[in-house]
C-alpha cells in the first residue's frame, strides 16, 4: 500500500474514532487530522535516517506521546483522552502491520 494511502487511512480511522468517542466539534476534528498527518509524516521521514526495524516501536511510542500532549493542550488533560490516543494509535499500528 502506498504511503499516501496509509496517511489517509490512518487519519480517517483515528478521526472517526475520536468523533464516535464524543470529540465531534468540527474544529477539534480538523485538529486531530492535522496532528495525525504531521506525526505520520514525521515518523515516516525518520525511517529515511533510522533503521525501520530498530526504530518502529520507539517511533510509534514517540508519536503516541506527542499526539497525546498536543491533544491534551487542545482538548484538555483527561484520562479518557489518553486512553483514546493509546487505543487509536495501537489500532492503526496493528492495521499497518497487517496490511
């Protein structure tokens, strides 16, 4: 699957999950998409400089931390938001491995 399709699929899945978990305001969803695209691009660019197999898990954990802090800044700190960020990243990570 192309990198472009992975960006779109990841952003779509994570944004839909945020929407169904109650983060349904348009501006918030646009923020989720922007954060998701930015972290996805940065993660994939890092693979040009770092070994994919060695950095994948660390990179995904860094993405999780960065996304949660950005979401917490925008939406406010909450355990629900942390679990949601963890869940969406785990889900799309696993789908990326399967696909």
